[in-house]
């Protein structure tokens, strides 16, 4: 039979970190030991408290469909978190619980933009942004950041992009994947003010909040009641596979996002929602996991420069280091493949995050165990000196 032709919107680029993972799993099946520094996910399982809450929910038995916007108890708990952590008041009916922040992005983009809208996206940035926008018929407008602004977008850069070709929306994240760089609160305030004045809908991806090592990330909700804030239980709360995140919508978009959710997913997984309720009370375990990341980060900052890897974006938060490898290669994909094959260390090539300039960069994730990161550094050092 003739096979159906894939649609033009399905022609999204591969997510290279996932391709690297596929290759490292192939090597593992062939008996090799691989150090995983390619994955942006916590090596630790979700805290016990969260898993116990899931077990209790399983025993109770009734795990049917829930309200499309999320269980009221969880939305109320998330709203309380904004008060306690940021001192910002948020009404629970502005919160939409979704299938990861990925699900929240779909709802936000569909609710806020018509096909053909231009959305500013910071480069280097999270690869799925471009893929989701393109699949939805939206037009990503890359805004390049670099050393001059500590790899963070500024109001000036955004205004310049808007002057060149008007933006309908702007997608920001802080701390950033892949760089770890954070937007200073004063700059975020300026950006929010600009977006408000210019009628640009701001989407603030705050998924790496609470994973800060230098300074503190501020929520866009402090400066704007028109921004869509997206967050997730995946990173700080170590619940990647539970597929749970949320959006805080402006009043005008809460109901449209709820309506979209009714038809796109019906609701986020009920079991994960019951478990996540306990996440905000798991501070002790979560902070212990974070301390492990902080030790990994300190080790990388100490050990990478003597290996010649001394130019990287300021790793303020998240669990990544984005290093310049231009003195070693102009093809980061080949470089990462050789490192994986010859040293048994998996990392992600920069082109995943920056199609234009990422050929000279790679991303290390330090979300794994301390033993694994230490072993990865040992292997990397030996491999680089063999190549020298
Ligand atoms: C910046 C950023 N946003 C969103 C996501 C998606 O996360 P999830 O759908 O698990 O919430 C990721 C995952 O790596 C990410 O790095």
C-alpha cells in the first residue's frame, strides 16, 4: 500500500540529546560503560514523600479523569507556593496543570497565537521550542545572546529584534538550558515592561527555578499580570517521567487554555497530580539533591579549565555547563560522537541549542550522581590529553 506522506509540519529537527541517548544505549547493549552527561534529567528518583503519596493514591483506587485545568487541591497548593516562595499572589483559577511544561507550552502557544505569529526565541536555547513552534505553524524569530550579556537576553536586544521585524510573542527562560545563565530581576522587569507596552505576549519558562547557585531567579509574575508563566515538576522536583507541569495564565487566557486542554489531553495524569501535591513539602530531600548538583558544578568548574575548557557561559543555575570548544573542533556533533565512542562520555553537541553557532560548543549536564560526574571528568581529561 502507498504509505501516507508526512505533513510539512512534521518535518521538525531531531532532538539531538535524544539521538545521543539512543547511541549511548546502543553502546551499553554492546557491553560498554557510558557516563551520561547528555541528559537534562535528575539522576535521583523523586523524593520518597512524593512516591509515598503516589502509593497511597494507588491504594485508594479511584484514578479517573479529573478536571481539565487540574485538581483544585493541587492548583491551590501551587498558588500557595507562589505566595510562600516569591511573595506573589496568584489565584488558583489562573493555574492550569498540564502534561509537563511541554503540555503547558502547547496550550499556551495555541491559546495566545494564531498560525503565522512571530515568536522571539533566545539562542542558544532549548531545542524543543523551535520544534513545537514550527509544528504549530508559528514562526520562531531567533534572538542571539553571547558573552557580551552573560548569555542572557536584555530588554535592549529584544527591542532591537522587535524593531527589525515585529514580534507577537517572546519566549524566555531563566535559568537557561543549555547555558545555566539567569536574567537579573531588574532586566526581567524591563523586559516585562517592554512586552506590556509593545503588546508582545511574554511566555516565561521557569522550569529551572529553585536550581540556582548564584543569585535568585525571579518570576515574571512579579512584574506582569499579562505574562504566561510555565513551570514543571520535572527538574527541581525530580519528577521527569511523571509528566506533570503547570502554567499560570493571564486572566484572559485561563479559560481558553482550559478549553484546549479538555480536548487535547482531557486532563493531566491523576496519579501524578496526587503525588505532586506532596512535592512542596519535600524540601529536605529536594535540597539534598540540589546540594549534590552544587558539588558536581563545583567539581566541573575546578576540573574543566585545566583541561583547556575554560570558556563557558555563567552557570548560575539549572544543571548544565555550555562550553566553547572552538579550539578543538568546528563540528561539535562529530566531536561529541568521538568522545562517546572513544572515551565513553556522552554529552550534547551545541547545534542542538543553536543551529547557527552551536558547531563550536557542547553541553555538559551535571544532574547525574557525583560518582558518575567525577568518572566522566577523569575519562574526559585522559581523552583530551590523548588527542593533544
Ligand atoms: C528549558 C526547558 N523547558 C521545558 C522542558 C520540558 O520539560 P517537561 O516537559 O518535562 O516539563 C525542558 C526539558 O528539558 C527544558 O530544558
